[in-house]
């Protein structure tokens, strides 16, 4: 083992509990322990990309249901030299957006959720097989920036009251989604930025976001989030640190499809979405939102394997 590899293994083993349960987007799904994470996710990723680097532009910690969590989001970047997950290498610089949540006990992660925007890489390399069709329009799809304020790495203590009010702000906003009067609108700045999963795209300004969000909600006869009491799905975490807030669900949303979606015909199945979000608050409203959805896993429920691989859902 090369010295750098030994250091990486030591850091991994120091961070993770040996029996940690680690959830990664499809096609990886649930892994048991850091060795499985290394063998099935990290080692193949490192083998596919030369000069691979990881950078976070948001990182913070908080409490949810008396459990301690740390979270962050950013990008892997490197030279895409060898095929990965059936995606053909380009030999050029490529980026893979990630988001992570870790439940900590005694200084080590015992439960993790890792989101990767694999469709973003496929779109960037011209290998996304789903054409944009009628209905939902796809927004901007490319490398997404970090916070405008450049203060997303919250390595300092924040006022507990401010953190609590930030979490309450997002929770109330989430419970106002999928309402006929668009009751979520007052929670957002007019010039908000919504950084969505690449299969949906990103939008600038409240009206552009609404032009996506309302048809998205109306694509489903039911659309219920993990913050709603009585939902069949729930958030595994939702907390804030100062002006930054996050949530994640595995799955988070559940719905019944009423219209064609991402090129797939109507299904009478109840579907779920694995979703995570990070928000930045500005004053008393939300200004920026980074979102992941495990689109390959969602499409698999509709019988479409976008990665062309056998599922272990």
C-alpha cells in the first residue's frame, strides 16, 4: 500500500465506526462499514479520476432528535480518465457534486448518507439519455457555486437562538409546499437562487423557481415531504447552525405520479425520493438552496435503469 493510501485508510478508520451503516445513492445503496465504502465507492472513483480532489463550500453541525450530526456539500474534481458506472471517460476535467450527513457518537460516524449528483456528470459529458420533453423544463445544468457570502464553512460557534429560528423557518416553509396558494413564497427572497439536481436544473429568482416548482408538485396527485406530520416518509436529520440549515430523507418525499415525468409515462405506484437540502438564510428569508435528489433510484421505481445496471434498491 502506498504511503498516501495508508494515510487515507487511517483517516477513514479514525472517522468511521467499524460497524457504521453507510447509505450512498444508487447504484450503491446501503453499505456496511468503511471497508465496503472504500471498496465499492471510493476506490473505483479514485481509479476513474486522476488528480481527484474534494472541496466543500458548506460544512456545519447540529442536533436532531437528540443525535449529533455533521454535514457538508461541495465537489469532487479531477481528470476523468477511466470509465465509471458505465459513464464513458472524457480525458478532461470533470466535476461530481456531493453532499454528506454523518451521525456521530463518541467522535466517530455511526450512520452516514452520501449523495452524489451522478446525472450532473452524465449531462456534462453528453451521456444523459433522457431528452427534455413537454411539461417540466430543465434549468441551468453545470458546475454550481457555493454561498454568495463565502461563509459556508461554519467552523465557529453560532448563537443557539439564531440556529433554532433558522431551523424553524425552514420547517415551516417545507410544510407550506404543495399548497394551492403557494404559501411557501413569503419565506424566500425575490432574488433567491435554487441550485437543483442536474436532472431538474437550477433557477434564479422567485418567479423562475415557481415556474419549475408548481408544475413539479402538480406532476403528482400527492406530494408529501418528510417534514409533514403523518407522512409515510421522514427526515433522518433537519438542523441549523447560524444562518445555514439542512435536511435529508432516505427517502424524504413520497408521491403518486399523475403526469409523465423525466420521459416516463404515468404510473399508479406510490413513489419515493431520496432528497437532501442545504439553505442559506439572509435576514428573515431564505436566499440560497442546494438540493440533491437520487434521480437514478427514483427512475428505477418507474422501471427505467438510467445507469444500465442491475438494481439492489
